[in-house]
């Protein structure tokens, strides 16, 4: 059963933070090719039951590494924290249900018009 905090992280992917600078963090994306610039995420402390530590926006992602700008933080980040990024959903036009509905709707419209 999901609690409110675990449900919020159900679709998020966890990445280990490799390095922390003054206003940026770097983490390995471990072959997750969907990670790209513009996505938002949070950093949590796994030792404190995933307490929120910071929010960030990914500036660049390539060659299996991502660089993110820290946009707000509650405590100082370290390598012991974890970055969470939620995978974006599939656009509606790439879903099978959209195309099936389009074909059936068009066929139904043509049948009614005759």
C-alpha cells in the first residue's frame, strides 16, 4: 500500500549523485536515454526516509551523465543524497489507444454519414 510520500515517488527513477558543486550537481544516468535538459527533479536523503533536500533542473544530459542546476535546497547536498527524476509520459500521438480511437471514430463517422 502506498503512503502519500511513496506514491509521489512511484514513477521516479533514482540516480546516485556523483559530485556536488556550489550550485550544480552531476549524476550518472546509467543508460537512461530519456533523461534530457529541462526536466526537473528532487534530491532526497535516503538515511532520513527520503526527506527532501533540494530541487533541481537538468541543464545538460549526454554520454550517460547529467548536470543539474540546484534551484532550491533545505540543507547542504552531498554525495550521500540521491537524485530523483520522474520519467515524462508518452505524448498522446504515440499511444496506440489514440490511433485506434481515431480509426474507429473515422470509420464510425463515415458509416453514419452514408
